[in-house]
């Protein structure tokens, strides 16, 4: 058919003419949508698709919030591996806390070289309806048996109650039951916690030039080797806002105490605690043992008061010491330091 032939075109009925006209228009519209021809011809941006938008269903308020996250953080490797234990013994430690138990099993040799074998957090008995002393006793027996299944002999299971947990009445009930079962319950002070943290966190290779920080909820412990002794300071913890302490007051107190660290002990800070954990997990790669934290100014706390307060403490230590390498240890804690001190 030749559409330019008037005699032929004139003989066609109007519905056929309409179809002939519409077919190329529909095809042009389809091609425009598929390849963005209309936008390219008009000089505009390509049509919005799932592949080039943040999220078609994300409201504007959420997009603004997502821009506020810790997206500018960098991963900085820490090339160090601690010595492995040789002919070691399995030992277990249970931290009796205000809301339950945290337990750790390590393999440790006669030279105090150690490696973590298992970590269990938040195993709670008293807050799951096991309120009577009989229930607690049965629960403890099950818990100790579970550690035995991991290869820990009963005489190598130890119990430690942190300085913060000692203020909780229900923790005392657990301690009493443990004593009746023949176990020694070890109570530690904040100063002891700082020194025990150092024993597990600070590698022997860094003993002469580095220090340790443990930012807990209730307090912050700062410690470092001082000759044959260990020096430890206590400062406010990451939940200082619950005690109506101001950011400026806490910053000044932490800074003054951190400034006491000897100049030759400031090369690297090995750091642990709840807030450092939150910061470290933002940049951890794989199952690495050590994660180097970013400078305090790079972290954004969002709506978390605890994180904001912890960052304030972290910045005070940064400013006081001039240290630029804060290394979070994913395995160490003060209760492991207790095992190493036995």
C-alpha cells in the first residue's frame, strides 16, 4: 500500500486511517519510555528507575536521615597477630552482670599466650522468671554443664562480678548460690577492672609504649604499664547523662585524667567497651581480631545518647594524649584478664 497515493488513501475508511496513523505514534512513545529518548531530546534527566534512585518508596525525611549516617568512615588495617598458645589449657570465666551472664572460654598456655574459643553474651536466668533460689541453682548448674561440654573442667570455671553489677541486689542472690555450690565468687573494683583489662588487651609487643581504655556504661577505665606496676584511673562512663553530668564537665575530667598517661606510653591505645564496640562494627572487615577506630570527629551518634556520650569521652582521650591509633580488640575483656592473672 502506498499512503501517498490520494486515490488509494481516499478509498480507505476512517477507522483504518486512524490505525495507520496511531501505530507509528505508539511505537515512538514505547521507544521513548524504554530508552529515555524524550528526556534526551529535551535535555532533561533520564526517567527515574529502581537502578538509579535511592529507594522509590523512601520518604524524603528518611532520605535526609540516611545522609546523616556514618558513611565517611575509613577502614585502616592493623597488621598484628598475637602469639598462639602452645600446649594450652581450656579455662572459662563467667561475668555475673546486672541482667545476666556473659561467658568466655579461652585456651591459655604457661606463658599467658591465649586465644578465644567461645563467647556467649546475655545469658539471663533471674530475669526470665527464675526468681527463687532453687531455680537459680538449677539454672547455674545447666550453665556450668554447658561450659563443660566445651571442654572446660569444673575446677577451671571461674565467676567474676563487675564493680557495676555488685550494686544490683539480684546479683548478690546469684553470688550466694554460687558460694553454696562450692565456687569462689570474685568481686572486682573499678581500679582492678582497668588493670585486668590491660592484662588481656595489651599485647606484649606493645607493653613499653601503649595504653588501654575500657569505656563502660558505668565508668571508664584508663590503664598503662608503669615500670613493674600497672597504673589505672577511673572516669565517668558512657551513661553519665543519667547522672546529670554535662558533656563539658565529663570531657574536662576525662581529659585531665588521660593527660596523666606517660608520654612514652601513647603510641597506640587498645580500647574495649560498649561504645568502642559500636564504633568498630561500622568498619570491621570480615572476622578481623583488631579494628582501628576512626577519629572521634568522624562519628555521628544520631539519636543515641550513649553513643554521643561515649564519643565525647573518646575525643577527650584523643585530645589529651595526641594518640592517633585506637585499636578495638574483638576478643579481649577484663574477665579474660582475670583468668590470665590466676
